[in-house]
C-alpha cells in the first residue's frame, strides 16, 4: 500500500508536467505559427467574427498606442503591424518577470470572405477592432 508521500510526489510531478505543457503551448503559439508570424518579435492573439455585412477582427495589443499601429489590407488579407514598448518609467528598473510581450509585432489574417474596404478601426481597452465591409 502506498503511503501519503507517494501521492504527494505524484501530484507534484503531474502539476509540474502540466506547467511544462502550458509553457510549451505558449511558446508554440508565439513562435511556431506558419504563415502567421514574420520576423517580428511577437504575434498578438486575435478573434475573427463574421456578420452578414462585415468581417470583424479583434486583436489583443495591450499598451500599444494608435500611432504605433499600421494596418494593411489587400481584399483577402489584413496585416496588423506595430510595436509595444516598455513604459518609459520602467525601462531602467530591475525586471523580475515579463509576460506581456514588448517589441515589434505583426499578424497576417486571411479573411473568411472577400472584403472591399476597412470600414472602421478602433483601439479600446487594449484591443484593436477592425471592421471590413464584405463584398
């Protein structure tokens, strides 16, 4: 019969394994997205939604100001580029952990339907909303 210490060791090993799997998933999403990532530093997560008249893209880009964003559009692909910089007051401080990515980013999104134009764009609450008018 196993004692309680065996159960604690098993629990610790499974928790550690889950943690490593989560870290691997995060790295894979950040660095191994063929066709989604360029030579930029990070890739913002997105949602793509479609209504009867529009395709809507939501990109999570916390701490990025409107002036640091550019949007390219060719009818079938939207490209979001920009840069998130460490806030100036903290650039010389000791860093203990950084989980919010900094630096240049780029995301190319193949649209689920042909679109004619960017009908709206809005940066709010750390998300960039792009509306594209469908053909």
